């Protein structure tokens, strides 16, 4: 039988938008001493707007760079893609669309091969890229993707996401409770550094590929920490499953929700704090 206090807590939490799918994990939540947040969509809203288009090759102007990128990104569900796609009104026809999680997208756009990719991917294919204007937008904490046409980098697009207003308070209060606060992201170190400063994190891991997020969680557990992980994306599902307590942001993808022990219906990071507080008070009453 479920102890009465647990039943009451579960009902109470549901009314407050905290859905407990796994009671054993909820019990563990009282003992966690580290929490890892995914950046995009968790600490930030995951709603990107284009702030700068940078042409890095005189053969293609800003408008064309944006048109190629936007046409292609219209086929991707990624939050970055949504920001880019809406930025250009006239879209070219796309064939052979292909998406590589954590790296970018590719397709034939108006007869040309177009890629919109991360800097990590450029490095991987030996096209390491240095540009003053790109460095400047990165230092401003903007997420930057690169546009390639027929195998050559033609420009970059910078986007700004919005840090959720509750993120800072969440981190401050978790730290007061003695919980180490970390962030994991596929984005660049510069962007991660900026978000980390803004919200007051203890540590972050940047340019982590989707397939490595769960491995990172495991490494932290191997340091002897009991770990909660909060995420929203398809990319986060294995890491949520690996964590002692997997917490999905409710507005996230079905895959993340399936992998999670606890779901935060309101997409508010403060609710991650609330669930830990609730676990602590629930199981204290039982002892
Ligand atoms: P996060 O961990 O912040 O949720 P992802 O792992 O989804 O990020 O993506 C990591 C990086 O891969 C992005 O910052 C971006 O550079 C690149 N990327 C992923 N998907 C796309 C896309 N559809 N268009 C352009 N770039 C993308
Ligand atoms: Mg994400």
C-alpha cells in the first residue's frame, strides 16, 4: 500500500502541476545533491529570434544567406530552425532534407546543396572558421549557426534566446539547499558561459553531442553525486533516463516526457525546486 503522506503529496503535487510518474524516483529526489539543467528550452525559453546575419563571402549577400537557410530550416523542428525559418518570407523548394541531431541540417535548396550547422560540425569536417564579427556575436551570448552553400561557408546567423525569468531564483535557492547546479548543452562554450553567469551556475558542459549527454550524467554520478536531470528535448531523453531523478519540462517533446520520472506541467524551472522540497517534507514526515 502507498503510505498516506505519499498519496497526499502525490495528489497535492498534481494539483500544482508536478506529475510524479515514478514514486521511487520521487523518494530519491529528497537526497539529490546535484541537478543538471539542459540549456535550451529549460533554463531558456527555447524561442530563438534572429539578431544578426553575417555574410563572410562577398559572393552571397545577407538576404540570400537567410533565404537559403530559412528554406531549409522550415523542415526542421529544432528551436533554432523555427527562429531562422520565420525570418525569410520567400522560401525556395527543398529536396533531400536531412537532419543530424546536435549538428545541423542539410538539403538541396533551389538546386544548391545547403547546410546549416554548428561550429563543432565545421571543425569536424575540417572547415574550422574564424571571423571577427562571429566572435563578437558569440561574446554577446548569441547562438550562432553557419550557412554553407555547395560545400563552402558563406555566412553565419546569430540568434538570441530568452533566459526564463525564474531560472536565476531557482539556482540561487537550490544552492542554498546545498545542491550543486550544473548545465549541459550542445551549444558553444561562449553561449554556455554567458547563460551560466546570468543564472549563477556552479559548472557547465558545452558542445556536448546528444549521444554524450547520458554519459556526462553517468560521470557525475560516478563522482558520488545523486543526480537530478531536467530537460525538454528528444536529445535529453537518454540523460533523463540515466539520472537518479529525470525531470521533463512539460512543454517538451513526447520522447523526453516518456523518459522522465517527473513532469513539470508549467515549464517553470522553479517547479524543479518545488519537487525536491516536496520530496524532503513528504519523507521527513514518514521517519
Ligand atoms: P541543446 O543542447 O542546447 O538543446 P542541441 O544539442 O539540440 O542543443 O544542438 C546543438 C547545436 O547543434 C546547436 O547549438 C546548433 O549549433 C546545432 N544545430 C542543431 N540542430 C540544428 C538546426 N536545425 N539548424 C542549425 N543548427 C542546428
Ligand atoms: Mg534542449
